[in-house]
């Protein structure tokens, strides 16, 4: 072959060799990083944000990013700041007795079962003095139920208690005379000395129990409770009914009348005791307003009821109603109103 025929082949071969060499040379060079974008990328959110949104995956991811940053940059100025979670708001702790008072109450309840009312009452009164209990609360009811049970025994038996005094019967004495001179009632003397209702004979030289003092009454309408105090001490707790439609007035009153087996005298009527329409039960304690209480609030009282289911409800025409057996007990210990003595005070509150 002539040489002038070989030149095209030689040129093609040289071009192929140059191209392959160029490709091999470029593959051996290091790769340059891509140019950064015009806008910076957003910073990663901290773990506190992920936690607040409640996304578990985001929280785990942000925690791992935070950890890697801290490892790569130990400088605290560049480390991610961990925001502690907010402290949960806990509800107010429920009231509980101290261990010592709890033990006293347990012991008091055992003393009641063992027929030791004075020991039971003493323990309960210590607990009551140690705690500012809210009337009507579960804790208040637990303590006062012990006091109430113990004093029920003392009011209805000859069981001794510090508030009772001893009276020695003299010749010529009668229950009526003893009651009047000691500002008490025949009914109270019968209860305290376990006398018979039908045989009230007493003998000179014998001792009698007497329970007198400054009685006062506190009615809490919202709790349907009547509290009987002897001086500053809570003595008895009674459940009561009150007036419907908020008809029982609030204020300060005094017991100004006592009626055994009362007739009911609504406007224009006189319904005798024992009549089916007579709603007053077996006893009536009339109250009258005193002090700054509206003087027109008259005709109200504390009385019994034949409707036992109405106790603990707002069902009366405005008076405070009690179970018959309980109003009879209260009636016996409230002295007969007299201008010579201070009237028994009755406070009624919402």
C-alpha cells in the first residue's frame, strides 16, 4: 500500500489515542465540591421542639443530631442547648391525718366498741384540736361521729363525764324544783339518771347527775346539719331538713318558746297534734330574730317530723325539721326560756 493511503488511518488512530488518554487523565483527578446554594439551609430544631410536638421520630432524630454536634465540637459555646421539660403541675395533696392522729382515731373507735365513751371522746377531741377540719368533710364526719356517739351515751344514761355535776337530793325536793334551780329540765334529769317516765320518785340523800351549761345551736343549711354546742365544745350533731326554695332564713335567733306535742297553726287553720295534716312532729322550739337579723323573720322554729325521708333535703316551708326522737332529746336539754336567764342562741348560715 502506498504511503499516501496510510495517512488517514494514522490520523484516526492518533485521535482515538488522544481521546482515551484524556478520559483516563480526568478520572484520576480529585472531585471538586459543588458550589453552595445561594440560600443557607435552615438550622436543625432542638430536641425540646420535637418533644413538645409529640413526634417520637423527630425527637429521636434531633437527639442524635445534638449528640453528634457535641462530639464534633466540644466547645460549649457551639454545643446544642438542652431545654429541660416543664415541671408538671400536680393537684393539691388531699388532706390526711398524721400517723399519730390516725392511731388516735383507730383507738377511739375501738374504745367505743368496748363501751368506753369517755376515753373515745377524749382521743377524738385531741384530733379535732390538732386539725382545722371543714364541717361536712369526710374527715370531719369521722371525728365528730365519735364525739357524737360518746355524748349520746352521756345524755341518755348515768355514765359519768366531766361536764356532769352531782346534786344530793334534800328532803322536800322534786324533779321540778331541782330542774328549775339548776336551769335544766325534768326531761334531762330523767335521761341523765335513767329514771322511769311513769315513776319519778326520788329519795333524800341520793345523788343525781345534772348537765347544765351554755348551750348554743349552729345550723349549716348547705350541709343539712344542726350542731349543738356546750360552751365552746361541739357536743352533738344532728341531720336536719330545711326549707324548700331557700325559705329557711339565715341570721341569729334565740329560742323563745318550747311546746310539747304542738298544734300546727298555718294561716287560717289550727291543726291539733296527732292530726294527719299536722307536720310538726312531737316537739316545737320557736325561734325569734335577735341582733341585726331582720326582725320580721318570725314564725320559724325547730321541730320534729313524721316524714323521715325528708331529713337531709330541702322540703319544709322554712323551718328546720329533725327526726322526732332527736328533737325530743334536744328539747329536753334546752332550758325553758326565761327573762331571768340568757336565751339559747341559734345561728343559721348557708
